[in-house]
C-alpha cells in the first residue's frame, strides 16, 4: 500500500508558488509610495516606446516581461516583481542573456540607479525536463547572469542585490512536468530599503 501511495504522490503536481520575499512588516506609506513611483516610471518608459501590451492597476505586460506590484492587506506596495520570460531571456540550456533580456535588465538597473532606496533579489526558474540538479544549477547561473549584468552594465552595488537564487522547477506557474515556457523565467524583485 505504501508503494502504491508513493506512485500516486509522484504524479500529483505541486500548487503554484509565489515568489518568496522578505516579510512586509517594514512597509510604510512612504515605502509604498516610493515603490509606486518606481513602478510608474518603468511603466511610463515602456508606454513611451509603445511596448505595453496590457495593463491593470497593479501590473503591466510588454513583450517578454510582466511587471507587477505585490501589495499587502492594507493595499500598500510591498515590492515590485519583474518577470522576464525564459524564451526571450536565454537560449535553451544557456545562462547567457539575450540582447532583449539585456534591454529589460538595463531598464531595471536604470530604475534602481534613479531610486537609490531600492534593493533587489534575483530568482531563476526552469521548467521540468532535464535533471533536477542540472536545472537547479542552470536556474542559479541564470540568476547570477542577471546579477552580473546589473553590476557590470549599470553599476549597481553588489550590496544592493540581497539574494540570487535558482529554484529549478520548484515554483511552477503552470503545473506540468512537460516543457512549459511560462515556467522558464527570471524574476527581479525590487524592494524599498532606507
């Protein structure tokens, strides 16, 4: 009976997981307003270039990227999350950023430079095909590539990048064990720190 239960458990997909970030206990009206201004400036830049495909009050999507506000129960902005689609970020099996991905990373580096009270976290994700350990290493190398680009291309101090972590396929958007482009992504999380 135990072996039968194990087989069933292996096939049961995990629920989708949100990006894990620092608790929002330090969120204030000031920090929320600051992050909202950062969001507005990034969105304005995309709009001026005619690249916004869809938008809501808390997010917008352009080709290859989605930017959203993470808000708490009080409606305060806790952080901004920029999700770069894996298919435009990296070639299959590679951690080298594509020119389009570098444009996105540069835009967020510019936003961090213009807003010195921001810090970031970078999370890399893969889809399921391939070995778990290989995917973990690949997702870590991809997150490191984003960190390196922020530092080398935009002069962001390494101390402002609080975390760089690869999650392999542990935080799927779409629950499948098949190849899934939406699960291949890199996320830049921007937070306020005074």
